[in-house]
C-alpha cells in the first residue's frame, strides 16, 4: 500500500511522541463519552461503546480513564456534551477531504476547519459534496508476526470479508461494516496487536498528485489531525513512496 493510504497514515502515527499520545487519548475519550451517551454504559448492548473501548485498550489507555469517560457519557459523572459534525471539502488538485469531528463548541470548530482548508489551497464545501466518493468499510490491521492470511481466513470464515492481504508483513482485513463488532470481538479474543481496528471510509478511486499539490494536501490532513476536535480525516489522494520520501526530506 503506497502513498496517502490508511497504512501510511498509521506508520506516521506510530512514531508519535507523548504529547501526541495525549491528544489521541483525548479523541478516544470523546468517542467513548458520546457512545455512552447515545447508547448507555453497558458494553454488551452498546456496540459503539464496545468498539470505542477496544480502541482505547489498543492504544494502552488506562482503565480509570475509560471508566470515567463512560460514566461522564452516561451521566453518572458530570461532563461536557459533544456534538458530532462532519465537514467536507476539497484540497489542491480536486482532492476530496472528509473530516469527522466531536466538539462542544461548533462556533469554534467550524471557522478553524475552514481556515485550515483555505490557508493551504483548499476550500470547505457543503454537506454531501464529497462523501459519495467514499465507501464505508470495517478495517483491521494485524501487526506482523502474529498470524497469517490462511489462519485469518479460517478464523473469520463466517463473516462477510471483502479482502485479506499482507503488506509489509502486516495483515490488512476489510469487511462489511455491519460485521465490525463481531469481527472485532473474535480478533480481541485472540489477543492480536491491532494497528487499526475501526469502521472507516475508503475512497472509491484515488488521485495522483505532483509534489507541490501533494505537499499542500498532506499539510491540510496533518493540521486537521492535530486539532483536538477532529476525530478522523479521510481523503482520496495517493502519493508514491518515493514522492513521500522526497517531501519528508524537504521539510
């Protein structure tokens, strides 16, 4: 998998320092809080909460943090109320960018997202302007050295898998998002170390960019990902490994 793929994004994030880990914790806590608010604090009957807790554990979040977030969402403890907002827009070269946010102040978040787009050669669009270019998928990436494709195929034979492939010795699984929670539970019982464990949006097609436009689009995505209110960023541009290296060396 090359360029601005999901795996490329994960590889960049694997080198995150403690400050970035704190930011990841903040985003996951918001996700847990909203899931508990919408569906209650019982993970057995609330699959969204169960998935958020699995993500928290995969990122080594302390159990105390998880429990506090659940209680705040369920109303047992006093907490902040978050609103889910999706922003859609375009980067240089006609690249589609979709941003999912959880915010306690839309009047703060909207101009901030708009500024990141506009200052880096992009523009914020209307709701629905780019989401039709993406397909919703369940995605899991199992870190290398734990299993192989044949074992995973046998383990998940009862589910609607779309693809299993190995890239850089990591096993990448994509599946029907309706089966996300069941697959997540099966993999969790095997205690695999998962680099990705989520329902995501995968572009139907990708756009190749020259160095200038690729640098601008990467800048938009990176700035968005750094914002506390931003949960996920999806885009449909592709960058070769060679160009990615050239851009990194030029920074």
